[in-house]
C-alpha cells in the first residue's frame, strides 16, 4: 500500500509540473550539486530455484542520494538504497528476510548531452556504474519441515539431501528467527540506467533500474555458496542547486536607417566669356557601406525569423551595390559552454549566414567568412556575443 501511494503521488507531481518543463532555457555554471529521493520495489536472486511465487520475494525499497554535475555529460553521486529484503534459497521453497543498506559511489554519463552538447534537455538518459558495500542484518525466516520415516519433524532441505527418494507428502511450514552472523558486510558492484524528465529548472522526475552484484546474504553457508544479484526499480525526484539563470533573449536592434544622399547643389554657370569655356565641376562619388548584427539564443546555430530577416536585407543591399564585398564573422559568448563547444557554435553560425546570403543571390566570391569562438567578445553584454557580424563596403 505504501508503494502504491508513492507511485500515485509521483504521477500527480509529474503531471502538475510537466506544463512548465520547457518554460525556460537555462544557462548553468559547473560544477553544481543535486540531491534526490526514490522509492520502489526490489528483489534478490541467486542460482537456486524457488517454489515461492515472485511476489513472495518482492519487497519495498527506498533510496537517497547526493552528488555533483561536473559537465553536461558527467556526474558523480553517493547513492544509499535500503529497507527490507527477502530471498528464497532452496529446492523446497524456504526463504528468509533481512534488513539491508547498500551504499555505492556512482559515475553517471548523460547519453543525450554526449551527442547534443546541451545542458537544458527535457529528457536525459543516464548510464550508471558504481562500486561500494552492502550491509545486511535481521533474522526472519520461513521453511518447510517434513516428517521423516520415524515420524519426527525435520528440516525439509536437510532431509531432501539425505534421501534420494521423493519428498514425503507430510509437510508443515515453520517460522522463526535465526541467530545473527558475525560477518554481514559484502562488496557491491552496480550497473544501472535512469530516465530523467525535467519538470522545472531545479526539479526533475526520474525512473531508475539498477542491478547490484554482491556477496550472498545466506545465513547457512552450505545452503548457497553463490553470489546474489539485487535488482531494484524505483521512481524519484532530483533537486538541483547552484547558479542557474534564464538566458536573455537576443536583443532586437533596429537596422540602421540609411539617410538619402542629398543631391548636389546646382552649379550656376557664369555667362560664357567670349573666348573661354566654363569649367564643369563633377562631384566626388561617395563610398557606401552597410553593417548588420545577427543575434542567437544559447547553444544554437540557427537564427530566428526576425534575425534572419537582417540577412535578407543585407543580400538585397549587396545586389543593388554590385561592387560591394562583405566579411561574415561568427562569435560565441564566453559565459556559457567551453572553448571547444563555443568554437563549433561560432563557426556554424558564420557558415549558415554566408550560405543564406548565397541563397539570396550574393556570389560566394564576394564573401569572406571567419569565426572566433569565444576568444573575441565584440560586446560588453555576455549574451550579445552569441552573434554574427556582417560588414559590407562598396569598392
């Protein structure tokens, strides 16, 4: 019932926050910390067949964890999983119960960010590997007893070992407590996977499945010498800390308004001299130039419609000034990402603007394309440096 209540509460929170999942695009500073809680079910398996149903050895479990994200791809955490366990261990259907806690140090790899280099994904898929220890205690047990050939009640498993014939038909179930063992700590190795869904800039819902390999829990060594696998499936929530802010929208800077070139004042020609011809003055030609700045949101190389309209405007100007040539320079802001990622963003933005100019009819031979990553910051405001600057001048 407690597990069912937890699942219902988790689904309610899931749908309550889901509407805001894409409300903000985030810029994070690394590293940042996180904590979380989970609840679900677990079972312990070994190499011996059971006559108990799967539900008899399925028990509730809870977890708590905390750690840090070092990059959009890599995170580490300490993960504690605990509550009650139950394990069947022999051919006649006996099982025993115990309390346990498993503590592991985990490495988490975000497979989504590994390929798109973003830190604001709505869905994230983590592969998890960990190593630590397992502590178990408790004495509850249940096993079958049989009547042997003399009519005495004996342990069914031991009697089965002694007799090569079929098990006697007269059986009974006994329950009780076993004496605690002295050595109940074992190593633990974990493999797991987590699907994480962002509900809010600082809260996410997750589903995690883990398989933990550890030394066995068996109280009687001769019953089972195999190692055990502890398998858990849990739902939970992660709460993130650290500096986080909403990325500022690309500033809208109106395109410069070109002032029309005033017509030269009329030159009054003096009355012609009887012999000399009046001198005609030709005004010097003005060299025209144009500049546009295309701004971008965080972690993208495609400009929105309003920004790309500036590129079309530049193309029309260059077609009306056929001698003009242009430079296309790409930049990335230093406040987010890292130099390697930002170099790719700046290059991609510049190349896409140049391709758009060519699409609108500007010959590629009239364009010079370059990019500077985050090594050059043309503006004082950090977010304005996610841009491409196009400057054209008439020859």
